[in-house]
C-alpha cells in the first residue's frame, strides 16, 4: 500500500528517526518529510500537500491543535495520527 506523501513532526530526533525508518521499511511512500519545530510545521502545513500527517501534539514552542483543525478542514481525505 502506498501512503503517498507523509509528514512526520516531532521535536525528539529519536522519534523522528524511528518513525521514518518504520515507514520506509514497511510501507511504500512517495515522499517522507520530517520536521522538528512548530514554526517549521506551520509553514509546511500551509502547503497541504500530504496524505498522512504523524504529529507530536506538544512541542517546546506550543501545541499543534490548531494545525490539526486546519488539516482536517482543508484536506478531508488526509489522515492525521497524533503521538
């Protein structure tokens, strides 16, 4: 199964590496983007070019509740996983 374009956002480098490796080893994807900060995530979500979002709920700079709301309203078919 091809997951399409995947965005992984977490402020812990180990978690980013683990999730990326897990997806690469077990699923087909077009592209995997990793992000470590909330400001970077804000910019990337504006593009709305992902089929799957794997998001840490809490970042050092704040949380991503509003971004989840934007994704769900603007991309009805996109999946969001919160870790």
